[in-house]
């Protein structure tokens, strides 16, 4: 088993594992809507299948949401 950090939480995983596979393992519902940072650098979606994780990697799933301006204007 190897240890990586996913969204600031340690996870024990069996390597080799790709970014696409870690998205599935973490039950990301709409992976096409997620941007991934690996060790502080953005990874292109086209590279999710071929980018393999290694011991002590840090990966962050960034979920971008549109809108919200109307909501925030109502709570002021």
C-alpha cells in the first residue's frame, strides 16, 4: 500500500493508479466537471488516463460552480 493526499486527507491506495481511477475510487460523480491539481500543477483532462500517481503525491479535485451572484446579492 502507498499513501497519497487527496484534498488534504491521507489515503492508502494500491499503486499503480491513474488520475481517472482515483476519481472513480473517490466516487466523483461528474469527473468531466472536475479540474485536478497534482502536486500543485494542473493536469489536462486528456492526461487523466495516463498520469499515474506515486507515493506521497498530493492531488486536489477542484469543483467549479457557476452562478451564485443572485444568491449572494439576496443574503446581504
